[in-house]
C-alpha cells in the first residue's frame, strides 16, 4: 500500500507557525515579492537575510512543538516504512521533530544555507548575513536554502515517480494555489484514493475523492489511526 502525503503551512499552524495567505496576503507583515523572490535578494539582501533569520530563530522557541497532525504522520511512516513518502512545502523542521525520516522539502529548509557559487548546502541554525564566514572558507555568497517564487522546487523528479505509483494521496493544510504542488493530485493514477484535509474547501477540492474539514491536529490522527487499524 503506497501512501504519498503532501503538506502545507496549515499543518504547522496549530504549532504556532503562521501560514502564508492570511492577514490580507501579507506574510509576517511583508509582501511575498519583498522577501521571497531572487529579485528581492538581489535588491535588498539584508532584508531577506533578516526575514529568514527571524523564521529560523522561531524554530528554537521552546514553546514550538510538533502537533498531533505531525505526530500522526510519524506513526504512519513507522507503520509503512518505504511505502510512505512525505512531501512538504514547509520550510520548518516540525515533521522531522515529530519523528518522520522520509521528508522531501520541496521549498527548501530554514535550517539549511546554500553557497551561491557551488550550490553546496550546509546545516545552519544561526543567523545568516552578508558577513557570515563561508563554512568552507570560500569568499562566495551564501543564501537561505529556500525555494523562492520563480525558482524550481526540489525533488520534483522523485515526487513525480511516487505520485504516479500512489494508492493513497493525502493532502493536508495547503491552499492549493501554488504550483507545481497544487497539481500533484492530478499526477496520481485514477485508482488512487485522494483525500484532502483542510479547514474548509479549497480551489483544488473538486479533484479529491473527499475533503475532511477541520484542523489537521484533530482530523489527521482520527483518519490515520483508523487507516492503520484497517491495514
Ligand atoms: N488545519 C488544516 N488546514 C489549515 C489549518 C489547520 N489547523 N490552518 C490553516 N489551514 C489551511 C488554510 O485553510 C489554507 O488552505 O492551510 C492552508 C494554508 O495555505 P497557505 O498559507 O497558502 O500555505 P501553503 O499552501 O503551504 O502555501 C504554499 O506558497 O508562499 C508559498 O512557498 C510558500 O510553501 C508555500 C507555498
């Protein structure tokens, strides 16, 4: 039984991490074009560094914890092993902290930085700015390993492959407006059972067999534990 799960900002909302498309389209007070595009980084690198430094620092907040939705997905991976794939649009580390090991961060990770010259990535849980020494002693610039608008997401080839072989596709806490993730449901075979979990219906709800409405901290544990009982 092959299960592919796609998560978005909604699954981390109950842990206290803000989603993107609330508050009049502003993300923590910024328009997306100010902080989440390559052009923004060219124009005002300090603002972009500072914006992601704040997001990265939030991961160290002692109050921040994976919620019951994350934990349910961890139980699912434990039961299914290699038949389970978790693709997330989230750049936080709450899936890993819940115990998931097979996690593909298609939009990058807050706790990674990337060398602009070599493309090499490094684990990084501190602040980053233009003066941060390069971990390999090089003089090239470093950037957050975040996939910005206009850039190509990570893991697209592997994602395409697992989606085409999926028996179940679960899509949790995403508004379904950012592609290619919003189109993943259409890559699954016609035999695949497709379930969406969200507070309410989304633009892509008609493409699913069912939409389970409610907070994922409640809906995912119920659905997943029932699924695992029937395995
Ligand atoms: N339970 C379930 N769903 C929730 C919850 C919750 N507790 N809280 C919010 N949601 C839903 C909202 O209804 C919304 O549909 O989560 C969705 C969050 O949508 P977005 O903020 O658009 O986040 P996401 O879909 O992950 O955004 C995709 O856009 O800005 C870029 O790269 C960024 O990865 C991000 C991508």
